């Protein structure tokens, strides 16, 4: 499994969407439970800026994984790598640098 080696800019957004199963009984009582082992899916909205020469390498990395294949990434201010996928990214080309925006799940 490959590792995402580029550093993201500080100030990323993290959204959590816990997946919960809910059963409602006839007397109004309801019960909730996590839906699976990884029930708390987090989405990281990251931005990073790379030199133009490095942009093709980063773009190739994301295309290679194609939105379905996992890779390892260490979130900022964390020490442990996590498995993520990236199904959505965009880039803005400047004179010397390219700024990428991506969503890791």
C-alpha cells in the first residue's frame, strides 16, 4: 500500500458522519446501534500547494488510486497513519505552484 507523502496546509476541515441503525418499536421506544465496525466515517477536506513539477506526480498518485483504492496518510498533528481514499480532487494552476483541494475519506 502506497503512502501519501505530501504535506497538507493547516486548517483542514474534518466532518464526521456516524452511521447508526435505528429501530423504533410500537410503544415509541427506539434503540440505536453503530452500523458496522467502522461506523464513524470521517471526511477530511484538505488543501496543499506543490511546485508545478511536483503537480504531475501528485495528480498521477491520485489517478492511480482512482477513488476506490486506499492509501496511507498521516493527518496533521497526528502520529498514526490511517487508510483513506480520495474520490474527489481539483487543482488550480498558478505561475509557479499548483494548489490542490481534495477530500479524503
